[in-house]
C-alpha cells in the first residue's frame, strides 16, 4: 500500500525548525530574540578574547586622513581657502586619533595579558574617519582593537584596522550602544555630527545619573566643543548643576587626552605578562 503523500505538510512554513526559519526569525514577533542574539554574539567573542575593559573613541566618519579633492574651477578664493583649511584640520584630527589609539594601547594594558585578561582595549564604531584612525593606532602598536559597526541605509563598511575577530555588525543602535558602554572605562570624543553627539550624551547621561560610576570623559578639540555645545548656558538656565561640568575635560592633543584620562581616574593594570 502506497503511504499517503505528506509533502505539503513538510513544505509548510509552520513545519520548519524555528532556529532555521529565516522568515520567522526576521519577523516582528522575534524582535526581542534578535536583540538577545546581538547581545549574546558580541559578548561571547569579547569574553573569549579576554577583554574586560575598553577605552571608547567616538568621532566623525567624515574626517579622513588624506586631503580632500582639488577645488572646482568655479570655486571662489574664499571657498577654496575654506576647503583647504577644513581638509588640513581633518587630517590633523585623524592623525591625533591615530596617535591616541597607539598611546592607549602601549600604556593602558591592551598589549599585555594579566591573568588571561586584557584591559583598556580601544573600541570604536568600526567605520571610517576618526574610528578608523583610533583602530589603526592600536593595530600599529600591536594591540587588538574593537569595531562595533552598524547596518545603515548607505552601507557602512568596516575599516581595515579593527581586529577581524573583534569586528561586529549590529542592526539595532541600542544594542550597539550597550556594547560600547558596558566595558568602557574611559571615553574620548573627537569632533563629529549627530551620531557622535547622540553617543556622547548617552554616556554623559549614564555618568550624570550614576548608572556608571567610573568613566573619565574627554572632549577632544576644546574650540570645537565649546562652540558646538554651550554647557555654560545649560548651567545658567538651571538645566545642569555645577558638578555636571566636572564630568568631562577638554584636550587638544593625543598626549593631553591620555593625561586627562589618568587625572580623571582611568586605572592602568600593574605588572603583567607579555602577550
């Protein structure tokens, strides 16, 4: 006797194993599970690498190492001068972020293992510009560094300087921010736009509200930050307290940024075994 044909049942979407059903996993009801997966995967890799603390670097993806394109023939003299000035400034900031990544890696403990653990590893958003520069400085020092990329409508490619096994991709900004924050022992913020401001205020708020108790914060390029954010006006309006102005400091060079982090309480592990 011929057995009944059950192919229709086996082909049904309901019959697929849930863990192998992409349509189901990407559906609205599984958003919480996807959050968990984005947390768990990065956490597993970071734990396996022994990374217990990071120094996070934020900054614009638009600040590149090389000078910009040649001015257009119809550009005014003033416009050409502005383009050249901004290009040189961008290159300067890139180089300072690169130096800072190297300084942190050489002096902060990322080059050494201590009881199988690694401290003060450079972590960035994983993209170009300032992020690339900080990852590059760490790599040139011989240390690992972390890149936490985000999927965007205009796809962000990971820069080539983050450690491949510590280069991650997220869909959810919230989970990416969580991983940037949860191991952070210090934060240095270079000039940037809306994304940089968003990330800065996220961590400033965590610090202000006591959700994190030890997080030295340095704003790189005091002229830029004092022009972009009027903290004094917030104080005058009663929106922040005088103590809030002590949550961060300014720096204008990679060396000064490192010194400010130490002054504000960044801890560096003692004697350790070379990696």
